[in-house]
């Protein structure tokens, strides 16, 4: 999405130049999110019927590697970018006439509409969740940095889930019920396997909304997302990413802290997974452990990339990745438009044949194609197609220029 960048906000600093490190970091998150989606067959959670024996080790390696690197982390990077983008937008719009917070709420309403339409094809849409959970930022941005970080810390700990897990492990809490989203998704699977296109659309009109909403609530993801929004707001407000050289010690501290936290939390997570707990207790415990480990890995990912970026930013693949991140809304939705028909029963039905290895391989090939097209597109146009639609709808105008002016005009203007 961007789910969060061009898609969630401005990618410019006060001078009007793109903050390309933000675009590139968002691009890495979109790559990770997309590869997970391909493994999950875009929420069509069905495995290959009888994979060849020789392929099983490759499938296992592709699945485990992708989930270790990206599950819960790519999603979180998007949330962090959303908060950063919000701070940049508010700073830019504060110099325009009108109320910046009200315009941002309208921007989120447009994002919700785009996400809902996208969700009719792919029920795992993240845009509607970002739009709803992001709305309180128009009030919370008035708070100081320390208050925001304290509130973020509370949200990231996920007190309700932590309390429940403590009760389950101590034997003082009853066994939790089966999550509602499990049941909803179970009802959707036969439709995705055997239904036609309009059957999928009709199912996603409401049951798709229920599936992703209950998943967001029951996994505690909404609290983690809001916490990362607030962290991103503080990061953006203090220009940490675009002035990385000035904040090098802070970024190094975050990198070291993330590595230390992961070194402590990951063995505990593995211990919880192998402890032989009752099924629902194990689910709640590992879900929380995964959330904590994911935050540590996110800290390593984000801070490490920002520290490394000055050395690699001129490389052609990195520049293409930044273009990919800048057009993240267009690229995110295009991925579903191509791969849902690839996997679902109303299309080619390749869920029957493509396990994790083939799914990741096809996903990587498509990412390379998207990066190349995005890099070419942004040499000729100011915005991605859907980024232009979102921005034009935000300002209620069709006069927003899309094509870049000729080089001669640019030179004359300079």
C-alpha cells in the first residue's frame, strides 16, 4: 500500500526534494509483503495437493525464510512509513489555506474507498485498515514527542494480549475461544477455489471485510499498528531519516537495541513453540512472541537500511527500488490484480500447483518487472497512476499535472 508512502503521504522534504530513503525503505517493505502474499496465494490459504518430493526442501526453505524475514515486519514498516508520511504531509499542508487535519481525514476517506474496491478482489487489503486506524493521528499529532513515545510503548506491548497470555501461562485464565477470523476465512476458501469472479466479489463485499477486521483485532495488530504510527510521527517530525548523518548515533543505538532484543526474544519464542502447550494457549503465546520478535527485527531492518543507504543509493537496483516504493499504491494494487486471477479458481487456479518456492520465484520476477516499469514511469510522470488519482481526489481537482514538463522548460524554470 503506498499502502503508506506515496500512498500515504508526501515523500518530500521542506525543500521540495524527494526523500528517496523513505521511498526505498517503503519499497523493501512492499517486496516483503508481496512475497508473503504469494506464499499465501493472496489469502487463499491452500497448499499444493501433492508436491513432488524433490521440491519439498525448496518449498520449506522458501516458506521459512520468507516468514522469518518478513512476516509481521513488512506490515510494520508500512505502519512506520505511514506515521512518517503523516508528519511530512502535515508540515507541508500547514502552509496551505484550509484545515490540514480535515483534509487529511478526507485523504484517508479516499484511501478507504480505494482499499474497499481493492478488497472486493483481495480480502487481505491493508488500505482500509490503515485508513481507519490512522484517523486518530489528526488529534494525537498535537502531543509532544515524549508523550507520543510513551503511548507508543504501551501500545506496542499490547497490554490486553499480554494480560491474557500471563493468565493462560499461570492457569488463571480460561482457554480462549477459536478466533472468529479463522471461521470466516474457512467459509471463504471454497468460494475462492470453486466460485466465479462475481462469487468472489460478492463474498468479499462483507465477509472479506469481516475476515480482515477480526484478524486485525484478534491478533492485536491494530495496537501494534497505532504504536508504529506514533513512532513514525516522532521520527518524521524530527527528520531522522532524511538527516541520518546527524542522527547516526541514534540509529546505531536502535540497531544495537534491536539486535539485543532479538537475541533474547527469539530463543524464548522458539521455546514457546516447542513447549507442548494446549493448541489455543500456544496460539496466543506464539502470536505475542512473534509480535515482540517482529518489532526487534523491524528495528534492525529500518535502522540498518537507513545507515547503509548513503553507500548504496546511487546503485541502479536501489534507485529502481525507490521508484517502486514511490509508486507503492499502484504497485500494491497491481499485484493483486495480476496474482489473484493467477491463483484463484475463477482464473488459472495455480494454487493447485504453485507451492512456496514457485510462488516466491514468480513474485521476485514480478517485483523486478514492477521496479523497472516504475523507474521508467517516474522519468516521464510526476506520480504513479493511482497516486495521481489519490492526490487529485484529495484536493478535489482534475487539473493536477501528471506528465513531467519537457527538459527545456525545466531548464528555463531553473
